[in-house]
C-alpha cells in the first residue's frame, strides 16, 4: 500500500492513515454543524411566518415540532469518542486540537438557539 503524504512542509512526513480518527472526528463535527444550522434556518423561517400569539409560545412549538434535532447529538458524541481513540493512539497533536475545537463548536451550536440570530 502506498502512503499519501499530507504536505511537503512538515519536518516529518505525516500520513493521512495515521490521523484517521481525528480526520473522521472533524468530518463528523462539520456534518453535525451543517445539519444543525439547516434545522435552525427552518426554525427561524417558521418563527417569522407565525403570528403574535404563536411567537409568544414558540418554544413549545420548537420543542414539539423540531425535536428530531436532538437525534443528531449522536454525531457529536461519536466525534468525542473518535477524539479519545485518536488521543490514545497518539495521533498528531495539531489534528487532534482541530478536531477538539470543531467538536466543541458543534456542541455549542447544538445547545445554543442560533435561530434567534438568523431572524
């Protein structure tokens, strides 16, 4: 099997196969962010189309109609698991740090109500 190098600029050539768990974790985190932002756009659109009484009690509608948003939390948890596996296998520190930052960002996007900023 032939190795594929990431860049010529590293002092020691880093293999993509060596950092597979951190790359997988980063990919899952980016996918998770995209899905949650898309759902938040749907929530913001629904909020702008609702009338005054519905806007007052919109959190009930948000939790009842958009509860499926919480099903995607497994992507964030899976990302955390891949970071832990990558740390135990001593992957590249930079790629692990990028994966950690993306994972924390994805969990922040999940737990915050960013649809309020979209309006």
